[in-house]
């Protein structure tokens, strides 16, 4: 599946930091940005305002080579903004609502081949409009759907998560999110087994920050990776998104599961060494591109 097209659905926004710096963000945008750097040509389906922030996003996407075919323009709602504070080394998010990505129009979607690999998260399903647009995309798919749970309180509902799980092939979630989804089940392995039993999942990727990550398969296999302890941490914003982007790259390139997990962890460990989730520095990607692509 080395030529499998990739569709990315969800929010694009600006992460604003206490020092006044603004960095392009939004989990789906971050994933699309990284995949473009690694030679894929993902189609990002999102929505920005008819404002300076939105214009800059479209310009930056074009300059990076990212397709703007799936980008919609909203003349009523502004482009997404998130204020980020770093508390005890961990990001705290203040996510504004409503914003343009809350109103993705299912009637204005780009053409997406049925065999696409589809990535989506949770935040952009917080409104009926964007949730319906996601469902409209899913009705055309017969292939892989990757769901990055990525919970941001208070913008999620358990019922919506459960509905998404019914169509998920690959599920990625962390050690804080798993017990929130299954409060009635005790123990990580029991919770993972419960998810496989209830839904038609093929893979679950469970991340634990400094403790690393484990990839579980429906067949009962598991692969575990731990991050290096020598990395300098600037902030952890977007580390999970970087991790997801390499998981997707591994799926498209048909890498072995253990190798995919190892490379995803290595890239996430590099992301924590920069401020924000994305960078325009091509040299940042060179070490990985030279080894992987």
C-alpha cells in the first residue's frame, strides 16, 4: 500500500504561547504537516475564517506544498485559536469556541478516493456540522480509519467517542484517556481487551509519556517501545501528533509494526525539543527522511 492516499479531517488553528509566539497547530493539521514533509501528499479537510489568521494558514500550507483542496473558508466564524500555558512541563489548553473548523460543510468536501487512509480526532466532532461532515466522508470509505482520541476537556462526549469507535481500524489513546473511556473496567490490559471485544478494532496504540508506548493487535500480539532519556524537552505540545504522523507513514509504507513504533517514538522525542508542534525547518526532518524514506 505504498501509494495509498491519505485524508486528514479536523481542526486547524493557531497555538499561542505566554511569550507571545504563535505556532500553527491543531492535531490534524500537525499530522498533515509532518506527512507532507515525509513525501506523502495528504488532503487536509478543515475550515478557516476569512481573516488574517486564515489567510496565513493557506499561504503557509501552499508554501509547504500541502494541498488546500480540502480547505473551506468561513465568512462568519474566525480561524481557530488556542491559548497554551505550560504548567509543570505539561501544556494546558484554552480552546476557543465557536471557530471556523466547527462548521466544516459535508456538502463541500473534496473528492477522496474510497481506498484512502482516513485520520481524524475528537475536537472537530464537538459540533453537529463538523461531526456530520466526518460521517459524510466515512460513508465513502472502505479502507483504514485511524482515530486519535486526543481528548480536550470540556470538548468531548463519551457517546460521540463510542460512535467513532464503531468505524475505527487503528485507535491511538494515552494513559489518561483510556480510563476516561472505560471507567467501569479496571486495569490497562483488561481495558484494551474490552475495546477489542466490543469494537472491530485491528490495532490499539497506547502511549504513556516518558514510559513509552505499546502497540496491541487484535490477534493478541504486542510491541513496546521506551523513549530515550537524554532528549532535551522544550515543551510536549504536539508530541502525540508527531507520533501519530509516523504511525500513518508506517501504515502507508507498509513498515513492520515494531519498526513503525520505534520510528514514531523517535520522532515524537524530537518534537519535544522544539517549541510548538510544527516547524518550517526542513533540516529538522532530514535525519529521519534520510533514514526512512
